[in-house]
């Protein structure tokens, strides 16, 4: 990151001439109250405010001061998101200057509230991202950022948590932004291994021969069109005394051409990001290594490329899955559900309390929700409620969708147990049918599926989401796990849909 983040004492001084102070608060009339509570000098009557934009103001004279006004909002959760967006605006101002030191005071009408300070910091650091691996000219660190808050004891761990979340999100962004020639299944395995070694996690990987011998027919079939061999990556994080074990499965299609059901060229341009589910889970492992939780976590990543090579699977082929079911492949571009199905079967054998699939699975996820909300599917209402709550708190929002029997019926095969695509009447219902397909491989275990395809990429800068991969899902899942740690999951009867 270009900035060094440190908790600072209220009213800390600096002799440097290159100092910028940023004050964040909701209303003009409360500005001096906020500044005073944070130990910053009050504005004098002859210091005029020059309006730069709807929420950004400049006070001339050394040291330079920006006053950011988040808003508007109607709920507490919207208020915190407004402060994240203010943090992104502050990052823009900082990056436009040559500041040696940046002093930031964040407050609301009650002063330096911890929640607003943390939200602002998240937005500031999330915006501070640039994928520059292949650029000849790369930016070097230049600014120290000091967050000023009246209660240093409470703000320090909160900022450390925010920093961990941002670090995991940036890692997920890096992996998704990497071009496919630089990140295939082998490289994805290597990146996952690095995280596991860094945080002393148990790592294992099944290669192609082991997958073939073990009966992982779905993963093998999808990967056989590429000369970069498929694999199944597994990382286990065990905690003594943990009351909950969750197995998370992340789709790792490092490039998706559609196979022989070839995508149009324009649709292929961003298919390096089709391993977004895997990237989010690797980012989550990074966060857990820095800010650990009392929960057992297993991450499983089926890693493949879906290419139309000479050995590629054909439309109409029938394959045998790990759980013994046969599947007719009617569309080779519906490949994600095939590899996830084998990975779900593998995960179910570990007997976790909860199964969860995370995947950039269907374009139809965005047809319903646009780029604001991701659909989730679950056989357990409590898991859905917990995930919705975590999404609201992080503003990586999700909403539950149905898994009715009638949808499942449309996935029943004629010459096989299942087919990999179907229709619901005259409508595709793509995201729902993909989830119903996955549901055939969890054997009545509590599970939830997050289809994050519509929020995984931003075509332009949007608040703290930079152009490119967003890393959306890392903060959501960490908050979800925090909830499971605070109130362990207990399976209830009669919640299946």
C-alpha cells in the first residue's frame, strides 16, 4: 500500500510543512464541535470555506485542511457506508498531493465515534489500490497516515482489523486482475500455498492423476481441454476448542472460453476473473491469518481452465461425478457448477457443520440485482439470515433466492441422472437453476451458495471500488464468520426449502 497507517493521538503536531489534515463530519454547524472533540483547532471566523464539490471543502492556509461531509443517509448502515465513501474521497485528495504526513480526524456529532472512524479507514484503504504488476512505472510509498481519535486504546484494534480486511481484499483483487497467462491452475495453487505457509495452515493439493484415480469426473472433464492440468486445492485452519466447522468452496476457473460452446470474443475479455470465488477465499484466509477467529475453516478450490482444446469435453457427453451421479453436458460453458459439484462432494466427506460455495457462477445474477446485491441460495433459513445481516453491515449486500422443487425438476436428465443446464418454462432462471444443480451434491447438509458474478468487477472507479476486480466478498465472509464465532450455528429442523 502507498500509505503507512498509524493511530495518532488527538492534537498531535508536526513540524513538517507538507502536512494535510482531513476532518470528516456530517454537517457544517457541527464542524467546530467535531474538530474540538478530536483535538484539532477550531476554524476562525475569517477562514472561509471554498466549495469544491457536493461533499468536499477546502480551508486555505498551512497546514492544509480538507473537510469531508458524508451523506446523505437514512439508516445507521447507510451512515457508515457514507463514511466509507468519504474515506475514498480522502484517498483521492491524498493521492493528488505530495504529503509527507496526513492527519485524519473522523467524527460525527458525538465526536470521534469508533464505528465511523473504522468505516472511514476501510474506505480510505480500499480506494488506495492499483494493479501495477505489469506497469513499467510503479508508484512508491510516500505518505504516512495518522488517524486521530480520542480513545487510542479502542481505535488501535479496530484499525488493525480494518487493515486486515483491506489486505485480504487487495489480495483477492490482485489474483482476479492477473491475466490468465500469469495465473493458471498451477500458479493459483502456488499463491494459495504462500498464504497457507505464511499463516501456518495445513495445505494439500490433488493433482490430475489423483483426481482421475479418485473419481473426480467433473473436475477432470472440464479441465481436459487445456494443457494446464486441473487440480483440487485444500487449506485447513484448525482452532482448538472451535465449536463450528465451515467448509468453503471457491470456483477456480482461471480462464473460461466457454469450451466448445465457445463464448463470443467480447464475452471472453474478462474471463480471467472467473476464479473470483477462489480469489475471495484466498483473501479470506489472509484476513484470518492476521485477525484470527475461533472457528475451523476449510477452503477447497477446484482449479481448471475451460478451453476448446483437442481433448475438450463435447456437448452431449455424459460424465460420472464424484458422488456417483451421471451428468449430461449440454453446454460446456456451464462449467463452474460441474467443478463445484465435485468439490462440494469432497467437502461434504469432511463432515463440516456448514457447506458454502462462493462463485462467479452466472451472468443472470446481475439480471435480477444489477450491481448492488448478490443472490444467495440456502437450504437453511438461519444461514441466510446471518449472511444477509453480514452483507448489510459490510455493504456487500446479498439477498436470498428460492430453491423450489419445480426448479430442480428441470435439471433432471433423460439419458443421465442430471443435465447441466435447463429452463424454467419459457425463462432461463440461470442463477436459480445453477444453484439447484449444486444442491444435488450436498446430501441434506446445511449449505449456502453465494453467486457473486455481478459484483466481482467494476468497469470504472466507483467509490472505494477501483476499476477492475473489486474483491467483494472478503469483508462479507469475514463478518459472517465473526457472527458464527459469537453465536455458533445450531442446525434446526424443518428449515430446508
